[in-house]
C-alpha cells in the first residue's frame, strides 16, 4: 500500500518530505486517541512520512484540549518502535493570544523565553528529543490573518522583534532540539523580513511557510509565490479542501454550511462566522464542485489535485476524521487535471476571486 512518493526538499534545508503531509488538528477533538493511532499507522503504511501538529491543538482551541494532539502523537511514537525515526515531525509555537489566554496569557509577544519554553514543552508531549521543523504558528506583529484581509496600523502593539524570535529559534537549532525553522500564516513582507534578518545576523533562515492555499483562497499567488521561489522558502499548503467546502458536502439549498451533522461547520459556530462560512465562499465552492463532477471527478479529488501538482506547493497538508478519508485524500495523488479543466478553474477564480482569503 506504500505510495512511491518522491521526497521534496523544504527550502534550502536538508529536510526531505513526502509531498503529502498528515495534518492532525482533529486529534483530541473529533478524533480520539485510538482512531488517531490508526490514522497514523495508515499514513505511514501508505508512504506519508511528514506529520504536522501544533502546541495549541486540538481545534477548536480550548483550555482542556491544549496540547492534546501532541500528547496523542507522543503516545503513538512511544508505542511504535522506530516510527519516530521514519517520520519528519513538524509542530508550531502559538503567537499572541487571539482569545487563548491559557497558552501564555493575554499579552504574549513571542519573546525568546516564550519560544524556547514552548518548544521544550512540545518535546516533552511528543516524547522526542528533536523537532524536525519548528514553526511560528502566526506572527507576533499586527497583520491581517485568518480571514481578516485589511491591514490596520492603528492595531500595532508591542511584541518581540523578528531578530529576537530568530535568535530564539537559533538557540534551539544550536542545542539540537530543532533541525529547521519555518513560518505560518505569514505575508510576503514577513517572509522576506525573516530571511533578510537571518542573513544579516548569521541566524538560521526559514525554510517554509505554512499558509492556506486552495481553490477558494489563492492569495498566495498575489506575490508570496514569487517571494518564496526567489528566497528558497517552500509552501506547505493547509486547508486544501477549504474546511470541507470543496468536498461538496455543503452544496445544496441555502448553502449555509451548517446542515451536515457532526461536521466542523455544524459543530463549531465560530468557524461559520469566519472565512469558511461566508456566503460567497459557499457559492464559489459549489461552482468548483459542479465543475469537478462535469469532468468526472469528485470535488475532493479535483481540489486536492489542484494543490498536489501545483509548482508553488512543496507539500499539501491533509486533515481527516477517519481512515477512509485519509485513503481518499492519498488516492487523489494519482489524479491529473487537464489543461482545459485548469482553464475552467481559472475562469471561476477570475469571476469570484478569493472569497475565503
């Protein structure tokens, strides 16, 4: 069942990963420990040796599930001799609170001490001595993110400067606790500044940026793709199925996103209030899903193939709540989109742009 994936390099690092990455934010919320372990077993069996998590997971974030996903993964490593050595492990340190004071209080600014302490706690939960890719989950500075696409300089607040954050990451690399460092939910300015300052001060440069990239949000193509290409920073594409909108399960009368029982859009109201629940996102998703069916594909297969074969993407992060969903996502690797279908996809985007940005 192992897929012959050709490993890809992350940026200018020596990390080589599968072009499909297992995302785990459902572990500890919609997916219990036993099922999570089955999913992890299956992923490794099928050649997916790249694993992404975060200290704040499970999602939606709550005080009583903080760190639960890392703990589940650590228990899996402990119960599967040799599994840790076969996996490239990525995790993330949370940025400023965003309504999660249980992580580091309301005034966290990603200081050196906070980054180092968070990494050491992740290492303990993950039951490992080293994290292969350690990422800043979202920036410390003020910027539009998670569906807010307007920059407002009046919201600027004190935070650790980028040089301090790089120095913290450097100390973790030098101590052998981290192999490479990356960013997440970043802008072209942020990626460029992290690379520039790392080069200026002789610090480890970032090798990747983990941002949303899917048919409903191709904003990465508005300049960040050139930045990554020229600076050697790889894209790890998250939400390739746009929080499930590109599976087709929310299509239908009303397009409210809340009619599917036990789905994240139904279970967690705050996600419906963000970018994924916008009427324009649901309407555009329905057009893409119909286009997939017209071409004899499932919506899931078309949406994933769009990311899998895109030159901008080093590895696509897939999430699931069952082994069957994992298999479906991996099977989509074998789908190729014709030039005519890609043109039709672009035609929809030209009209509807990036509604889930």
